[in-house]
C-alpha cells in the first residue's frame, strides 16, 4: 500500500527518511544493503507504473559507482565495516554501531551484533527494575549493542563493557565514543581499562578482560557488579572452565548478591547443557526466562532458538 501513494513529494520524504537521512549520510549503512533497498523500490514503482523520482536514480547510480569508503576509522579496511542504527523504544534516541557484515572477520565473531544480543536488549527493556541504576558488567560485549543500550537508557551508576580481542575492543571503544560524544574522559590507572567516560549519571568503561586471568585484572577496584549481562558467549566448551572461574570470582566480589543474565542462541544443545550443568555443580541457581517477542530490537524470533537465563547463587 505504501508505494501506491508515492507521489514525487512522498518519494522525496521517503528518501529523506532513509538513504538521505543525515545519520545514514554521516555513518553509512552497508552499500549492498542500500543498493538492495533502492533496487526494490525502483522495481516496485516500475511494476505499478509510478515514475521514480530523479533523485532515486541518481542515488542508485552514484552508489553503484562509489569506491569503497575509506574514511571509516578502521584498523583494517578489508574487514568491511559499515554502520547500523538501532532506534530505541519510547523515543529514547538511536544507537549507531560500527559493525562488520561478515560473521567472522579478523579472526573473531565479535564484530557484528548477534540475534541473542538483540533478544537480550528486548528482555532488558521489559525488566527495567532489574537494571535501572545498578552496577553492571558485560562479558563478551562485542560491538556493544546491549551495553550501550543499558548505558543510554537505564542510568547505571557504572557499566563496564568487556571483551578480550584487540579489534573488537577497538570497535567497542569507537562505538561508545560515537554514542556518548559529550561524555567526559576519566583517568583510570588500570592498564586494562582503555576508556572510562562520565556521562553525567553514569560511568562507562571499556575493559580488556581475559577470563583466564580475571583475578589479576583489578576488576574489583573498578566495579562491584550487581548485575552481569552477556549474549552469545556459550558456544565453545573449551572456554567453560575460564568462564566459570570468572563468574565465581565476580559472585564472590558481591558476596553472591549479584545476578547474571545470559542470552544464548542454542546452536548445539549438548554444549549449552554442559555449561548449565557446570553452573549447577558450582551451586548456581538457574531460572529460564520467557522470551519476549521482537518488538523494538528486530531479530528473527521464529528461526533462532534463543534462550535467556537468570543465574544467581545464595
């Protein structure tokens, strides 16, 4: 129905709201995605005998001929990063993230937002009281969707986003600075903390955290977490002992008062079951949450088997 009323003026408004939106012009989505969008519009308009606006052809041709962008602040331009923009619920603004279009790039899976991170954001938006004003630590932050959402909309007193892969930490730092341009830098003498910002209500940190040596990280001087969050970190069973020791360490910091909200895409039932069994053996309590439908953070809730657990220990 939308295209049937696309007068030239309506087509102009559509272009202004999509490929010519100031945010998209400044932080471009992948060229392939934009070309597919314009091609679909042109095809549909032709099928309805509606004349496309000149600007639509101009933008399409310009994109076809455009060299790959070189002004993105990338460590390695070959890994094909572009931007994605996530509109937040209740008019809370937009999160802009530099992400990779590839599932695996630069030897890591951490450079794009996975389905479980979007499902975790959906869960967070429906359970505001569990996160508002808390001290939050995120494990395996990747490009930072969940952590930045928490920092923007839930006024944690401190949130520390962590990962351990160099190129992921670089993208994570860039994304935090992109979304908090007015936050003031704060000095921190922990060499693993590469960014610490004060946004007014919230301290936002980016930290290299290797699960195999968490007790040497001086994490406790930076944060005593009330809540740990993580998405898609349970996929390699060789990492489970280090992850378990990290959880033990953090729960001990808070005298077992913290809780851990974990979102997983169940790719291999045995792998996830093995991790949950390890938690039970280590005296953790596991509560499986119901999965909220995809309302704000668009993810495929039908195709992917996403599970969310709240993990505690008394």
